[in-house]
C-alpha cells in the first residue's frame, strides 16, 4: 500500500511556476517577467474574444466563451502566483533601499491581475500588462 501512495505522489503533476525557495542561486528573473507578460497577453486576447462572443447564444459560441473565461482566469492566476510565490518571497527584500516602492509595484501587479480576473473589460487586461511592464527595470536580461 505504501508503494501506491509513493507512486501516486510522484505522478501527480506539480503546478508551481515559481522556483524553489531553497537558496540554490539559479534564478532567471527576466524570464519570469517575460512569462508574466505572455500570461497578460493571453488575458488580453481572452478579453477580446469574450467581447466578440458576447450576445451569441449558439452552443459553440457558449462553449468558446467558457473556454476563454477559464483561460483568462488561469493566466491571471499564474501572474498572481509568480509575484507572490517567487518575487515577493525571494526577490523583494526589506534590505533594498527602494523596498517600499518595489513592494508597491509588485503588489500593484497582484491587484491588476485580480481585477483582470474579475472583469471582462479590456482596460483591466491593459492595466495588468502595464503593471508587469513596470517591473522590467528591476529584472533586466542577463547576457552570458
């Protein structure tokens, strides 16, 4: 019986997008920002497609509407998890001179993602994209 539990635990997929919280030193902050921008682009696309499907009552349109809503919510949630599980726990530190500003900007991304989840208006998706873009200066691409 123990082996089945172990096997099940190994086969259950991990949904953690953030890097582990062990101080291994293997980080790619820029890549995480790029991923969040891609998630935000998906939120924007979903919002646009939802607006196109609004008012249609055929089964296919309703099916597509549900799929776009689910995708919008999923990608906004990924942004929230990346900020909270990765950036706020590992990259934004009280020892930084601009800690309060960094904290506000990162929290602003979480708020924008929450609003994008809650609303079907494209302005919230645009605000999410802008909030994430506002973090790019903190996490430039490193050329190796």
